[in-house]
C-alpha cells in the first residue's frame, strides 16, 4: 500500500464539478434541509453533491444543469433496455390512458402471466412477488429457516443481498476483521452469531464450514455472479460444490439472482451452470424499470408462505404494492421482449461489455495506470455486459475474490470508490463505485466516448499516484 494523497485532486475535481453544476448544487443545499444527507439512497449521493437528473433516454441522462451524461449505472443495473425504453413506456402510457395501472389492492391477470413466465424461464415451481430485492432475500431466508427448523445463514464476504438484518454482515472489507463484522447498529443481537461468512469461489472453505456446522445451516445464499462484491462469476466448481453440500446437509440453496437474473440470458443464470437452486431471488431487470422483485423456487418451501399447504407459517403475505398492476405490466412487457429477442440481445450485450472493458483497460494503460477489470464472464456465464475497475498496487497481485479486490492494502479503493466516479462525471460519464454495465441502447460510439473520458480522467489522476 502506498501513501497517496488525493486531497488536492479531490479539491480540483470538486471545484470543476461545482463550477459546471450550479443547479444540482443549489438543489442539494435544499435537499439536505429535508432529507438525510440530501437523498434516500446513500450510494447515489455522489460527493460533494449528486447530479440531479431531469431526463433519461436510452444510454443518456440530462441533468438539471443541462449536461448530457453517458450512463453506465442504468438504474442500479436494472435498465438493461436503457432508460425509459419505448416498448415499456408506450405500453404503460396506453394502459394509463385507458384507466388501468394504479388500482392496486386486487388481483389480476397480469401477475399470473408474469409468474408463469418466470417459472418457465427459471424452472421455479412457485413465485411470490414483492417490491425490492431486499425483501425478496429476507423472505427467502425466513422460508429457509422455517423449512429447515435451523437458525444459521451462510453468505459470502462482500455479498450484498440488500439492507435486511441477515444480510448486514460481511459486506465491506475491514483491515482488522476482513468481512466478519456487522454493518449496522440496531440489528438483533443474534445476527452476529447466526450469520456465517465464507469466502466466494473457495470450495475448500465451503467444505470446511459445512463439515463444522452443516447441520445448523438453514441456507447458503450466494450470487452466481457476485455483483457489488466484485463483478465475478462463480466458478463451475464452486456452485456445484455448493449444490452438492447443501443437498448433503439438507440446507436450502438460495441463488440471489437480483443482478444476474435476465442479465446473461432471458432467465436465471443458475441454469447456465446446470444448477437448480431450492429458492432464487429476482429483482432489478424483471421489473422493466418498476419496483418488482420475486422469490421463486420449490413448491414445498414456497408453500410455507401460503394458507393452503403451509398454514401461513411464514409471514411472507404481501404488502400494499405487491404485484402492483403498473409494475406487473412493465415486468410482463420487459420480460416478454427479452424472451422474444434473446438470441439477438445477449450476444450483443456481451460483445459491447467486452468492448467497454477493453477500452477502459487500454485508456488507463496508455497513461501507465495499471487497472484490473472485473466483469468478464466465462464459458458458462457468457455475454457479460458489466465492468468494475480496480487499481492494484502490484501488477502481479492475485485478484480472485472480494478479499483481494477490497483490501485497501492490495487495491487502491480510495481511487476506485471515491475519486474515479467524480473524475468521470466531470467528463460526462456516470458510474458508481467504479462499476457499471451496458444496456441494449449503448452503441460503439458510446464506448468510444467512455474511452475518451477514461483517458482524460487517467491523465488527471496520474500525477497523484
Ligand atoms: N441482492 C443483490 C444481489 C443485489 O445486488 C441487490 C441490490 N443491489 C439486492 C439484493 C437488493 O435489492 P434492492 O436494492 O432492490 O432492495
């Protein structure tokens, strides 16, 4: 680890940004009078203040100051068809004009159709919708605990499954404890012991945990392509070891597909590994831009939430906006479109994603800045449209799991998490924490624009390394 002082760079960037964005700045000053830190999602609150977005079409945003910004964040990676795709907005506009869409509180045909589609595309036997990925993982864990009668939840270090109690351990790397600490005050005291954190893509570590406490593990929740934790696909060996061990010990395997679902194919990613989980969670892309999430899986487990077979043992009974009609209409429209155009969309997304990764790598290399790009898939997780930048201190450092990528002694996380977003934003490119993905609306010209922005950002950063 080198001692890099970014204070002058940060001041330079913040000044350049403030100069060009007076309206966003004024709105931020207003915002902090009413909202915690001036917004409702901490990650979105780019420092010193976030750009306030006024319009968004396809790959591009327009902010309140009139800048056109090329966006790779794309709605937390939900907007795989780009922002406000006509196929979804025109369907919603017609429905609203006909007086359909906001009459929440009933059941309708649409949610049946979306549920059927999800089951067909993922091999799940039952689906229940909810409104966020966070709720989906929480309910999946409750179902697993009730089904097994066990208390322990196994997850991987760096794995983000939303802000619910069982998911709030082992997310951010700390020099002293790695991924072994709680992330929040106010959690039930049991979480510290009940949640066990293992290492992503390390089958030996998984075997050890199961050998020691497999008969106490209610579930293993893991992403087939780890998102926030580093944008890396699980290896074939890892997921198959997970499936074998969970079978052997009667533990519920939950694949969290909130990012991966419908991102690599028009269905779950687990299928490409030949893995059928007991439960899977979906969100983001499945909503077509609206707040839709789902738990999907084996009938025997899912029915614990139902009044018929399960006696409503698990209170996954729904909320005001569950299967909201306008959301279901957006979901149906988006999923149907993805299924119909699957053969065209996914190879194109993958090719553009690869072009983005290569372009970024080349831009930083030109300035002599070693950058490690994750997001690349492999022979099973083909067509990855995502990228994440990491800046290792030593070019030969092994970077195979979140423990390497997020250790500030190994990679310059200040650069990737604090400096780069702003350095790119002043070049009209939006990424968050150095990660992003392409949508169907990004073009080769957009990737060139990204490359130019990276080159200019690299030039600005270089003197501080
Ligand atoms: N699981 C994964 C893998 C996620 O990436 C996220 C969100 N980034 C969640 C769950 C939580 O989803 P939400 O933000 O919709 O609550």
